[in-house]
C-alpha cells in the first residue's frame, strides 16, 4: 500500500502500540510518522493501580486532562489545525509536567526501576516521542482505540465466514465487510454507496480515489449535472 501511495501526499501517520514488529520495513523514499497509542501507556498504570495508588492516580489524572481536551475539541468540531493548537496550549504543559515527574521518579530513585511502577514509567519515557505526536502533528490521534474496536468486526466476520462455500466467496465477503464498516465510520449509507459504485463503474475504474466512502458524495455532486443546467 505504501509503495502504491501517491508521492504527492504527505507522510501518513501510523498509529500502533510500541511493539517493534508493528513498524514496517519501508521501501526507499517512503516515510511515515509513527504514533504510539497513549491508551496502551495509560493501561500500564491502570493494571498496577492497586499496588501504587497515589503514583498511578497522579499519572491517570494528568492523562485524563489530555483526554478531556481532546473530547472538547471533538465537541467543538475543531479542525485538525485548531485541535493541534488547543493541545499545544493546554495539553503540552500537562505532558511536560508529567514527563518531568516520570524522570524524577527514576533519577531521584523514588521508584525501583524493576518494580511494576518502574516498568510502567520506563515504557512511557522510552516511547515518549511517538506517544506525543498529537502535540506536533495536526490530525495525529491520541490512541488506536478506534482500530481496536474495528478489529471486533473482523472477529465477527471470521465467524460468519464459516458459512461461505468457496474461498472466492469469502474474499468477496471480506471486501464488503471492509466497505460497509468504512461507510459506517464515515457516516455514509453503505447500501447507497455500493449502488453508486455500480452505477459509476467506469468512473470508479478511472479514478478510484474519487469514489471512497468519505468523498463519493462530493464526486457525485460534480458528476451529476444540476437539473437547471440543461436549460442554460
């Protein structure tokens, strides 16, 4: 996919957890912006909260402020650039304070490095740059939760695939599952979308990027002439 991606487009953001195998071997000339899932980092402290209640409460409350700012950006319908400015103004100071606190726990020997808390702290510090991409790049998400929720669709589809009679039928089912769920995420009617793809098969083949679930309605508006235009 990265090889076939248009060179004119900006580098894509790859959101994943911090496992090294999630980072692809990129072909020459291809670059990505790596973002790590802040929810995974947060989970490190949730799992040990019973053993280190005060320390974990501090970290979780600080991250809670950042998530609160992101929720506010969604509620206000901010653009990606406006959301970035909001995070830089409000979340950057919070994350700076958190980073200083994390370093102090280890540098001042307030926390045993090999303890559960020490390992959680080292996880955040080790991946701090990709965990905080949302403070530097417009549109960078805080976490990959939307992807993890989407994976549940694939698991459900895997169960349904037991009833396909042929491998080709299963592959077609995979395609439709992906299209329909993408439509749901974009707020598009999946049935209408698939109908329009059939009606405009030639245009679709000529320029697939104009017929994605998130932009096909704009393409239709340009393709179908206005009723009054015939009289002009």
